[in-house]
C-alpha cells in the first residue's frame, strides 16, 4: 500500500500458520499462489502493520500509545510498558520467557503490581500501574527502556535487547530492585507449586510521552489490540472493535481496512473461516489485495490476479 492508502486492500493479523497448522489444502494452494515469506527476526505487531502501509514507526511513546488504546484517553505523563516475564537461569546466561495473557490470571498480575507499588515506589519519582492485562511504569523523568516488547525477545538472552549508553545502568538497577522484590513473593510461590513459570521480573520497553494527536488518512481499523488502537487514535482515524467476521468488516468499510481478529477460542477453524471469507472477497472483486500477517512471522500477499498462477500450488512455509 502507498499513501494515500489503497482503498481496495485489506491487512489482516492472524495467529501463526506454519508447521502444517493450516489443514485446508485449497486454502494452502490459494495462499501459495500469492507471495509467501517469513521474517528473519520477530517484530512488534504495529511495526509490521505500518510497514505494510509504508508509514514510519514511532521512535518513542509506544507504551503511551498502548495505554491510549486501552483507555481511550491520551496519557499526559511519561510511561513505559512493564511486561511480566520469567527470567530462566541457564548455564552461562539468562533466557527471557514472555508470559502470555492466558498464563497469568488477573489476580496474579494485580498482586505483583500492588506489591511493587507498595514496596518500591514509596517516595520515588516513579510508580507501577496495571490496566487490564497490561503493566506500566510511570516516571516524572524519562528512564531508558528497551525498544521492543517481551514477546520479541522470547526465548533469547535479554542483554542484547536492553538499552545501552546513557541511562543503561539505571535501567539495570531498576530491574534488579524489581527482581529482589518479586523473589519468593506469594504469587510466585504458588505459581511454582502449580508447575507454572514465576513472574520474577518485568521487561520495561517503549518508554516516552504520547504524541500530540494529528489527522492523517488511514484505513479503518477493526481491532481490540491496544497498541494499534492507540496509534489510530493518535491519527484521529476510524477505530472499531473486531466485529466478529471479515464479512462485517467489508460491510462497515467501503475503503479497505486493517483488522486484528479476536477469537473466543483461537483454533485453526477460526483462522480458516477468515481466510475463506477473504478468498471470497477477492474473487467477488470486493478487494483487490489481501496482506496477511501471521503472528509466527509468516506473511502472505495475495492479489486478485494471483489466481492465474495455477502452477504455484505449494509453499514450504505453510507445511
């Protein structure tokens, strides 16, 4: 897509599809006739969406955008995201594990952030807060923070992703304080007793102030994902929750759209239903192009004319 954006195209974010998870052979063939690739490195979701739209990615203030997306109000203080993580000690390094929303009951997250606020904040110039399933660090003065969320670092040593240069020492000192405060906290004691990973650290990233709102042309967004919602709100663009189907997105937008579907149960049948609707929309000339961003890094771009590529029936990335 180029600016102004392609008003007959759609960008869709879906769960991971590689490893043979897509069972419908006709859908695999349909995708294979397009352009299928996989990112060499993980990337934050909004960054991937904006890359398709050929728009610049914000250099700071990502956590503030996420909060804006959650609350509907523009934050007016410096904020960093504080993602709960498990730092696993290995032989010669630490390995960071991002903890998914589903693996942390609301009571666990509330207990952790209430404890950190009561233990560490005190008279300090910073504080901890939780909104829904997201954690935040607010500060009266900017603090160095990482540039990517925990899920981008998942399964890797965290040191390479931590800030360097000015402010790096302060960042590491704050992490150490958090880890000491969470050591043997009651939430972690019963999580470990239940065979679950403890929440033994936080990953601070995306620090900054929310941008001033502007007006920029963007395709309508159908999403409950807070980061994308916050970005769209900062551009005074049209935002709505996921309406439940691709068909309803088409009915509610005459000028293309971006969608981040939310499934009550995330399974292959839900993904296949979305793909079937998108294939039908291309065939019926309701869309000219579909760009699919799968959360495992696979990306597919399918245009109406790709149906003529009958010789392309298989992509190894979908097997």
